[in-house]
């Protein structure tokens, strides 16, 4: 028996996908506010595999649900000079394969979806400590304290079927505003960040139902050790809080209180070619996905 068919009348299960999308925003990724030279392009290819438990509130008749997600991401970024500030503008397009298995009313059930995810446009501006530099000037740049801000927009262009509960995307605009700080002491770099995630409503849940979500708070912190040019090892945490939802105006007690920890290592393959390995794990998850994620990223700089 397929999960998608047997829960068609259980609108609460749509919150599963909301939780999965929030988990991606809660990833632990270091060096978000490092300086980049102007006029330089970055083309990245990323593969990530996530697996783990999906947790629902007591009103949803689902138990022992396990999620399995394979994601492929292509992103392009360019360093810019805006008003003398170092700016990084990026566009990312994901493709995702989501599978769920569990028990619905005590009976085995499963469901799967594949398709393009929502493209994300991100603008990051270093407000202090990282002026716009040419590639030649950048070679002698020694960072100390950098304060930056970023704004990301998730555009609802990915696959969404209003007749289905389980979807790749949530049919909503997503906005993420963040303010971050990094401080370098010798080979060590310390990072901290706070942000808020806003989402528009989805008025097409199973065609005619309306889903709304409160803003979600985001905190992130980490430490990085630089071994040499292009070689570093980092670790950190992220925390999501809030994000209560309303379905057809009825508020649910499903706020997030989720912690994740992670580590990453980055090293050059050759001049202009960089590889990064990342792993993140859920420490605590009240509602949503308690996933372990493994990611491999390749970046070509030109």
C-alpha cells in the first residue's frame, strides 16, 4: 500500500515536507562569510545523501517513518564590487529524490518523489573587514574580523503536484535573512550567525487547503583550522526554533526545536579546482527530520 494513496485524507502529513525543507536550511556549512575576489566565478557541483527518522506530532497516525533523500545541486556564483564592498551573488538549482517508509495506522506504507527543487538566489555582502579586492590584491589579503549579511530567496519553480501530499517542493516563496561574523586568529577562524526564515502560504494543499507557517529562527556557530592555502578543517552546529504552522486557519503545536552538528574538510585538487566533504547529523529534533547527511562538493574557480 502506498503512503501517497492511503494518507490522501490526512492533511496533517503535508507538514512532513515542510520539515524536510527546513532541515535543508538548517545545514551546517562553514565559511559563509569569507572574502572573495571580484570578477571571479565559482561553478559548484554537489551530491548529498540524507537518511534518518522523520518525527511527527501525536495527531498524525504515522510511526517508525524513515526518510531517504538524494540531492544533486548545481550552483554558479560570482564575486562583485558594490560600493566598495565584497559581494557574492549565487544561483543554485537542486534535483531531489525523496523516499519515505513507515507505518500508517499500523500498516506498512511508503512513498517516493523525484524532480527539480526550487532554485535559490543568494546575495551575501561583507559589511566590514572584507573590502572588494581584485584577484591580485586578494593574494596579500589577511582577514581578521568580518561582519556580513546575506539574503536568500527560494523561488517556487520546482516540482509540485497539488493532488499529492508528498512533494519535492512546498509551493511557497522562502526568504532567509542572516547576519554573520567571522574572526581569524592565526590559523584559527571562528564563526557565528543568526537569521530568520520566512515562507509565504501554500493555497493548493490537496487543491484547496491553505498552509501557513510562522517565521523560524536560525542560529549557527563554528570553528575552522587552516592548514595552508585552500586546505582547512571545520566543525560547528546549527539550531532551528519556531515555525509553527496553520492548516486552514487552525494552529498546530508543531514548532521546531532542532539541533544539528557537522564537520567539513576542504582541499585543492589542482589550481582552480577545490573539493569539499561534509557530514552533518541531527542531535535533537522535536518535529521534522533527524537526518544524517553526507555531501561531496566540487568547485571550479575561473
